[in-house]
């Protein structure tokens, strides 16, 4: 591509007052480049001290391109960057990968990309402001955006049917391969064999998914499995590996969207501690349910949304937690009620109220608290409801 074209196109798309779903800046001789972006001005209104409270404004810019190499071979790439503009401002390269598409034989790419399980957890990651809990956490393997992943995808089962697709993935020290190591699974031992702290480093992982789009009914069934690789970090058995499996179903037809997800992560940890105590392999289980309905208005489209989300730990002996925490196994538990109003395809308004169902001694109440508050219940801020409101411009 000519450099002078990009020099003109990039400033132009950034300054554009109106845009489409994406901007095509090059399409010639089998080469195509699109730019897209989003600005979200949002705020989460809740008690101070609760995680995610306050300004949630951000901006994204991305590009995708492809080049026709032969009649049956195409090269492609994608890059996306996000800048946070709120009180906890941070920047992130969300996607950066390149690959080859071999037609009916599938595609292969490498770089920073979605974990293979996110294709399934995305069924319920459609809430106006919140959601995405099954992907954006510290315990599920290959469910979030992950660095250094090699992915093979086939979207039509080798040309036999468009209803069946699958993907295989290997992560070399991926971000989400560490999962729960730093919080539970990866313990260090001192000379006396006692636990003296936790450490977590990214680990290798691999996984797969399969999806069945049931003819023209609007129904899709999906399932996936992923696990970390490697052996126990300590001969006495600190951990062996982390395993996650998930399954989901969605219906998307006639303005109605229904979706459900269930996942389970299992940690092979501390089977035989040197202090003589034994611990079962802990598990984290989660369920997510979403219902939405689109209503066409004279100007734009209104989509009310209702959801229920719960993740909890199980298979852990009472002695692991102190007296305050052993009865509170919930990491996440809430009901969401909200709506998205699409004025057109480029501009939307969102509102969502999260009814937080966590109790003061739930595990999630502690992790959902930025700082401890003074008083009788140090984790009380992590149990508060949240109202999210925002405006989104996208092209």
C-alpha cells in the first residue's frame, strides 16, 4: 500500500463527523484495508470503594486487512488499541495477529487474540454495560484475550456444511494460562513445608471449541475445553494443571435473543500437603442467562435486556477459609436490568442497573472492594448495586 494514501486516510477517518460501521480505505488488486473505532463515554454509579466505580470512558481504534495471494489462499491481519480515559487510565493492545486463510481447509493465525473459549462465553457477553464475567476473570483458561496464541479455525467443516464450525488453539505463556495460579493453585513452600505465599507466572495452555448452527432456526449450540500444560511445580503437589470446560446455547431470530452459558474450572491443587492435611481439588462453577428483545421505533431501535449471573467455588473443605468466609462461596452473583437505544448504526445510548446479590462475607465481596472501609463490615462496598449509563459512538 502506498504510504501517502495512509497519511491522508488515517487523519481523515479520525476527524470524520459521520461514518459507517467501518471505513474502507483501500480495496484494489485483491488488497483491502478497513478501519474501525469506538468512543464510549460511561460512568458506573455506586458506593466509593467498590471495584469499577466511577468513570468508564474509553476509546478504541482498529484496523483489519486482507490480501489475495492465490485463488485459494488469503493473508489477513488485525490490530486494535484501546485507551482508557477514566480515573484509572490505562492503555492496551487488544488484538494484534496475522494469518492465512486456506478456504475450505480453514485458517491459521498467531498473535494476541481471543482465547478459544471466548467464542462460547460470548453468547452471554452482550449486556449494555456490564457482563462478560465468564471471560474476564482469573480462573477460566483461554476465555479472554490472550497473548501468543496459535489458532486454527474451520467455519464450514472442510466445505461440507456451513452449520458446523470448530477451532483448535495453543497458547505459549498466554495471559489467561496463569488463571488461578497466583491466587490459589500455585503455592510455594518454605523449608518446613508450610505455605509461605503464592506466585503466578503465565503458563502454556491449549484448547478447542465446536459450534453447531442448527440449520435456519436461529439456534446455536457450543462447547469448549481448555487446560494449562505442564507438571506440578512442587514434588509434594502444589498443583498439576487447571482445566476449564464450557457449554452454551443461544437463540437469535425475529428480534428475540436468548442465551445461556455454563462453565466449570477445576484446579488440581494440594492433594497431599506435607502438614498432613488433605484438600479436594477445588472447582469454580458458573451460570449466565440473558434475554433481550429488539423493538423498532420511528427513530432507532430499543433493546431491553435482562440477565442473571452467578459464579461460585465448590469442592473446598470448610477448613480452608476462615469463619467469616467459609459460608460465602460466591465470586459473582447479580441480576441485571438494562437497555440499549441505537439511534442509528453509529450512535447508541446505554443504561443498566446491576442488582448485586453478594453477601458481605462472600469471596466476591472482598475481591470487589478496592479498599477496606472502616466499620463493622469491611467488605460491605463489594455488595452494593451499580447503575451504569453511557453514550457510544462507533464507526
